[in-house]
C-alpha cells in the first residue's frame, strides 16, 4: 500500500467517524413530551428503535476507531486469518474490514454465522 492510498483511507475513516458521531449525538436528543397515551406508545417504540440504532452506531464508531489505530501500525491491510494482503480496492470500499475476501466468505458461510466485521461505506474510487 502506498502512502497516498493509506492517507486516502485514513481521511475516509475520519470522515466516517465524524458522520457517525454526529448521528450518535442527534439520535440521543429525545423529546419526551407526549400529548396522549397513543403518542406515548409510539414514542416508546421510537426509543427502542433508537436504542438499537445507537448500539449500531457505537459499534461502528468502535470499528472505525480500531481501523484508524491499525492504520498506524504495520498490520493494517493484512488479513487477520491468513495474513495475506487485503487488496487496496477492498480496503477503500470497506476500510474496517480485517479479513480478505476469501476468509470473509468462510466466516459468512460458517454454520453458526460468526457474524461479519464488514461495514460498507461505498467509497467510490
Ligand atoms: Zn484471509
């Protein structure tokens, strides 16, 4: 990976982090005034939604922060499983990934679905 590719990914991660933090802030600003019971009920379900969303956002923030940390050390861009280089194109689309395409597929096809570390930003480059 070249320095400029690394910087490009770093910038992209920082942008994502800023956007996620903005989202986290607006999401937590809940107005609890309710006119009646129906509204109260719908507010409650909105809040449950927002808790799920908050959990997702904070997980994504952790992933992006982690990727930014790894960007400074040598192992960024190598697969956690097999140690092969992850293609720069894949890192641009998905900078928080820790697996190459091959190992990612193995994880996704695992019987109990170990889950995915993938998070697509859709960087067009
Ligand atoms: Zn791999």
